[in-house]
C-alpha cells in the first residue's frame, strides 16, 4: 500500500516520497509534509534554475540560493524563475 501525506505545497492528500530527500531534520520534515509530486516538481524547477542561471554547485553562495528558492517554491511563496523561460503548452 502506498503511503500518503497531506502535501503542504498542493494542500491535498497525495502519494508520499519513498525516503527523505535530505539527511537530518530538514529531510525528515520534507519527508513527512511533502508529496512525491511536489518534490519532483521542485527537482525540475531546480534543474532549470541551475542551467538557466549557470549556477555552480561547488559555490556555497549558489547552494545557499537554491536552498532559499526551494523553501519559497515548496511553501508557495514568490520564487525565482529563469528569465525568458516559456513553459511548454499543455
């Protein structure tokens, strides 16, 4: 049986992640309050930010920026988007 959580991003009961996405307390909190779909959506957005803004994951400031944007994205706050990005039509 699939585990479900009340997803704080989408405000609905949804399929849960298989394991915490990060070690420690932050990862456990995300595991308990975020759906698998919300995490996948963040990973896609994160990849776009890394590519479009040419972020370097060896740079501490770039990693800090991504963590900040992750919190905004997952909490439905105003998060950064890549300039000039046009999503595919549905």
